[in-house]
């Protein structure tokens, strides 16, 4: 009869259900993060290229003349 009581106790125990809920919730959050990264990555790459080309064509003005010493 101990075996039957043990099986009933195992059947009624719900402590693992909370763990399963957290695992499913965590997997959903990770999946959402991957989806966001995948959708944003193309625009970020284009923006980086635009910034790079703008900075490569820019010139820096030095105060006080070309040598920067003010003479």
C-alpha cells in the first residue's frame, strides 16, 4: 500500500509545474529577443555605413591655423 500512496502523492504534487511555467516564459522572452535582433540588424548595418561614409568625408578644423599652434 505504500506504493499506491507514493503514486498518489506524486500525482498530486505540483511543485514542478511552476518550473515548467518559468521555462516556457523564459523561452518566449529569448525568442522575442532573437526576433527583435533579426528585424533591427539590417537597419543598424545601414545606419553604420551611412555614419562611416559621413565621417570619412568630414574635415576637422584646427583653431589658430593649420598647425594648430595659433601662430
